[in-house]
């Protein structure tokens, strides 16, 4: 929200109260807090303390490298949840020092310094360097003569500093110049609206800011004041956290430690998912024909997804298979399992009035209520639908009970659709939650309930969703997909921008509808999207009014689907390696270039390519003629597809047919390639091939390959001394081979434990 009319004036009807100076600083050593009292006008004598509002700022730290700032005007209001679940470091206390010049709180290498003399100034310093500041006219309580109040803060941006994140946003990847409302909405992928809003951003200067409010958070990123990010929320208090780097990866590490780390997902989920699509006609015969067609064409399939119309129209959700179309659901699911497939079904958190469950849920108070005690309803999506109230434990148990019935039938996973357009006016939640705060948070409660059920039934590491809505904390319940996009090259590009922004918001896994959702893509778009989708963390063929089986386009699409599906299956040892970083440090599987190369300014604005893990550079092709521009960072990079090399740093223009795209291996990489192309869930270390790409002289490191069996790994030590590379292992489970990449002159294989020497 904008509060000013140019730099000097406020907008008509708004009255700001700015923190002007520091009156006092008090320390609570037991709590590790520093409280600052800031008058909103200059105090020249004792009489000026009368009739003068004051802001109270409390500084604390939940963990090393994180400063928490709470700004209050009037502190006596009633706090109604919900709140984000945060994980403080047990027993941690920052160091607080106060003297005549400043109050200082130190937490790891991050320091906040509140200057006690002169105009208002607060500096956040990392390792002695100021990374951002709160300056005069930054901290304020703003009231409106028409009613309403807000709190805002403005944090400085350095010249050339870029801002990223704030959820899955499909506009420009760099957020500078944008006005952003963190407010979940079902808006597709072609507007400023977003399904997954996260009040957290990372900057190229090596720090992040997390605004700890589930309600609407407004940000003006270098837009209201060109050299600042303004954050504001309605009400009388504002809490935010400044999170240290100095690299974006380290910021994500600390942020996900605070808000929750993504867990491991089951190996089978990395395979290809095939959907019935949305409004298409289908029954078991249709489904079987798709599965047979995939098998006949050597297109490995891991998951079959039933979209909305597995249930009867007007009755979503009643969690009952439409008997006209699926008279034997248990038998059908068993037959799908016999073919080695997992099954996902579509659900949402709404109960239509025609559903037999509506009257039961309304009578028991399981649906969101209106202020007069009635049941909230509307006709969008399903006629007369109500909304399940997940703040009511009994309602949650009731909802999950119906999902348990589906799990008992043989369902393996759920696509948790919707959860964005949550009402805020004239509604009452069971636990008294604030409707404004519940609007975004509802996605968290909904997905948390369903994911928790899958974890209880399937076990840790075997639970996976296909979720559309999210906010802070949603990264702990993967996987998320990009929502409803069009079927054009431009939609493919905007989809990628959304995934890159979500990655910079702490989400480790992400997918999208291959070929786009709305409409039917032409064959060229579909084939280019296949390569992009199968080089994403998760891959799904899904559409709206048309099927997405490759042969519906042309035979070349079948070939492209086969080539890239087989490639992804062989890359599973590498993807499993990268997934360990997701869980250990919150580093996403698909990484914006700036996340992997934060010292290279040329990467700061790139939103048309990404790193898949730390070693593979992927540049999807967004043109019909195959022309693509790709930025190659420093070093000699090798194409995984052709073996050709390119030396960076520089931009390269290439032209690729539909069977190829820029897919470069980073120099200095030991790339593990698996032995199977038919499925993702195999013993990844068994028969693994190590591809040595531009290994430098003096290299000595261990490559750990997950076995697919719990946390166990097989470790290969790779050493280079001059022209000789030695690869050794003590625990390889079977045959394995080592292949030298350019400029190697030989390929050597070895069987079993021991070592192999490659002469370069």
C-alpha cells in the first residue's frame, strides 16, 4: 500500500507517525531482547513528552544470523491467530550491548545497531558491513481519517541491488519496481495474482527479510521510495526478521531452519505423472488405453492422476467414485498397482450443497460459519459449496476420515487443489481466528492436514502432494505445481519465472503442466515443454479440455517424450544427491542462476534458464525455430546431450531441434548417471556411471550416491594428480563404471570395489 504523495507529502486522509529519534534503550538479559522507545516528534524539553505518540521496537534473535524486529504503536489489542510456526534455536541468546552512542544486538555474524544520537537510524550489519538500514521516515504508524491503521517499515537498497522471491510470481523475476500484495488468489499465471504468496524476499546483497504476518502484507519494492523496500500490514504492530547470508543459499538455509525444511519425497514421485486432464471424458477403458499406449511406446510412467470428474459433477467433494464411470474402483486401483503405478486423485477443501456430505458437515459445524451462525456458501466452482473449517479439530478429523477411505481403496497421493479464494467478510472460524490472517494461512492448514495423513499412513519420506496454494511453511509439504497456465511459448516462460521465484522463497520442489493447462498447445510448444518439464524436479502431463498423451500431437512428440523421460530416469542418482541438499539446507532442486552464482552480476536478472541441482545448466527453448540465448558462467561447460563445449563467461546464441536444448555440465563435476531408463525408484548406486567433466588438477573429493534405501550412500573418492585420475570406492554394491569427459582420451570401466585409474 502506498502512503505518500511524492517524497514530501502524505496521501490525502492519511496521518503518519514516524519514529524520529531514540528516547531510551532497555535490555532484558534473561530474554536476550533490546527494547527501543522512539518518540514520533523531536523532544526538546519535558513538556514535549505530553500528548506525543511513541513507537516501541523490540529486537531479539531466535537463532544465529536472524534479527527479529517487532514494532508496536498500541500494544493492548487482542491477538487472534493463526501464526506461522517458527523454530527457534533452543537455549540461544544473542549478545546485547548498550552505551551512550548505540544499542547493539549481535547474533552470529549479524548485528543490528540502533543509533541513540541524531535522527532515526538503525543499521543491519553482516561481518561489519552494513547490508540494509532503517532511516528517517522509515518506521511509522499510519492512521486514516476514514478509519483504519497500518504499520510500515522501509529498508534501504544499495545501488544495483536486486530483490527476489515473495512466492510463486509469474511476472519479472527481479522484483524491483513492483508493488506486491501478499494475498493468495486463483488468478492463473498471466497476472500479478499468485496462488503461493510468501512474505519473504532475498536480495543480491546477501540477506533476506521475512515479514511474520499471515494476513495481507504489501510491499513496494523500489517503487514508492526508489532506494527502499517498504513493507506494511494493517493494524498496530509489525514483526519482521532480517536474515543473514552472505550468500542467497545461506539465507535460504537460515530461513528454512526458522520456518521449516522441505522433507525428502518418495523416489517414485520423480517419474512421469499422466493425468486424465480436467473436463475430458474418461473411464477405466480410457485410462487403460493411455497406460497401454505409454507402455507400447516405451514411455515410462510412474503415476496416474485422476482429475476432478472421478467424482460426480455438482458433488465435489463427496470423495466417492462416480459409479456411472467407475463401478469397481477398488479393482481398478489394484489393476493399476499391478502395473507398477502409483495413483493420485484430485480433491479440494469444498463441499458442494448437492454432496450427501454437505448437510452432515453443516449440521456439525464442520464448515465455515457466517457471523449470524449460518453456513458460508457461494456458487463459484460448485453450486452452493461450503468451506471445510480446518481450525476445528473435529472437522479436520472428519475430512481426513474420508481420505482414509480412499487410501484404503488404494489411492497413494492427493492433488490438493484450490485453497486460495478464502472469504474474509462476515465469517467466523471455529477457533476464533482472525479472518484476515486465515485468508493466506488456510492453504497451510489444508495441506498440512492432508500431508500429515499421508505421512502417518505411508511413513516419512513416502508422503507427497500435488498442491497449488501455499504460504510460508508450505515448503514442508511438497510437491507444488504452477497452476493454470496457457499453452503458448510465452506461458512456458512465465511458468518458469514463477518456479524461480518460488525457489527463492524456500520451496525445494516444483512442477507445472507440461504443454500448458488452458487450451491445446501446438505440437512445437508441446515438444519444447516436454524437455522443460522432464528437466524439472517433478514432471506431469496435464491439461484442461484435451488429453496430453504425446501421440495426440505427433510421432515426433512420442520420441521427444521417450528421450527426455529416459534421460531423467538415468539422472536419478544425481537428482537424489541434489535432493539431500533440499532437506539439509533448504537449497531447491531447481535453482535460479543467481542462487548458484551470486558473485556473477550477469546472473542477477536471468529468468529464462536455471540450474538443476548444482551442476546442470538448463535453458528451455521458448521459440518455434529453436533459437535460444543462454548465459554460460566462467569455465568450460560440456553439453550433456552432444558433448560439445563452450567457454564462459559469455552469452551464447544456439539453435536446437526438438530433441535437444542447452543442457550443460558444470566444469569440475563428477556426474553420477544411473543404469536404468524404465523407472525412477531403483537402486541408484547399482551399476552407476561416473562422468568426469573437466576435473581440475589437484581435485580430491568424495561423491556420495544415495542408494535409495534410507539414508545410506555409496561413496566414490575421485582424485586427480596431473594427467592421472584415480577413482576408488570401498562399498560399491555391484558393477560400476567411470567415463571421462572432455578432454579425457580414454574410457575405463571397473567392476566391484577397489580403484580405477584414468589417463588424461
